[in-house]
């Protein structure tokens, strides 16, 4: 199994010379197993690049999973090329009570006001499924588990297993507790943190929202974003093999991300990398 970062930015896409190296597109990760359809995790502006590639390669079927519908994870959806191809089929899964509920949520954006395209006019064969938190299901070669995250309005993390390897996509989320509780205080984790830890067991790669530094987190604890030390602690407790810091702040310049990367490159206990747009990680190697 391989995954490619198509958009690594949080909150808003940021174009400009100061984000040229890590990329300015907002959240989107593309997963490809050896066989079966590609999986798209979130449709931030980065999904446009996946769409162009899928059209070029004549990919017929795509599976899309959303963590939540904040705009930085949704804005690219109507710019996903296969939507405009009548021969494409796209199945969209969203944390929602039902497929109809999932469809209704998306049609509030694609209703002709915020974008000229209306959901009902999409030429591709589009289907919807609602997801529960803490649910396990299979799609082609992928075994997928949903995980409740800690974010205003809710967010759904995913563990994806295929071809004997595993990757977790954990965005957007604050730590599950304040720093004086749970694993950050070396205390017993509450239920949500315990479930998150369990899902991370021996993962090959963890992609996690670390938009804040610890000090920024202390100032904005209710904003729903985490910091690198928390992600590192989760990974170490559960034997995860690598961590990718993700959902970079709009103000994080390439130079400041280089500094963050250099700091964590010195860390011996766990390989910690920065997510960078268009980097592909091959977990079979
Ligand atoms: Zn976000
Ligand atoms: Zn969000």
C-alpha cells in the first residue's frame, strides 16, 4: 500500500513563495493498494491533483472518505475531475446517520449558491454512505476502522489496512484530554483516548494533525488541533512505526517547517517526518 499527500495545509489553502516546498493545498491524502480502487481521504484543494491523475489513468471507480465537512476538507470536491465523467463511479462515505443524511450534508454546499455545480447535476455515478464512529468495514482490498476525534462539530479518524500494512489518518483533532489528564499526565486514558490508542496499535504510519506547538495549543485548547509531542506520545505507547506531522498552519512557512523537521529528525525513539505535498510513501518497502 502507498499513500500520497495531495494537500497538507490546515484551515485554508495558502498559495505563495513561502509555501512552495511543502505545498499550499488543503487536506487530502490519496491511498492506493496493489489492487482495487484508490481511496481519497478528504477533499481539500489537494484533491484536484488526484482527479487529474485518475482521469489520465482512466480510473473508473474511486472511494472517498471525509473526516468532517469544514471547508479546508471539502472545498476541492467540486474540482475533482472524475465527477464530470459519466463513466466514473464515486462512492462517498461521511460520518452521518445514513446515506441520505450524508448526501444532504454535501448538497448544502453544492446547491448552486456556493458553487455553480449542484449535487444532483453531477454527471458521474455518485453514491453515498453514512458512517458511524467506531465502525469497521471493508472496501475492496481495504479494511477500514472509524475513530472518534476531538474537534468542534466532530471529526472522524480512519485506520486503513491493506496489503499487510496500515496507515492512520487522524485529522482534525485536539488531544483527547487537557494536559493534566490522560496519557499526557501519565494517567489512565479516558474512553475516547483508549479507543484512539487501540486503533493505533503497531501502525506502519500515522498521519496526524499537529497544527499547533504545545504553547499554541495551551492558548487554543478548544480549537480542535493537536501538537507534535502528543502525536509522538500516542505513537510510542502503541508501537506505531512512523509519524507524519500534518495539517500545517497557514502561517507555517517552508523555513519554519524545515526547522520543525530538523528538530524531530534528531529524535531517536520514533521516525517523525513532515507531510509534504506530492510525497508518496510506499509502505511495502
Ligand atoms: Zn482542517
Ligand atoms: Zn476542522
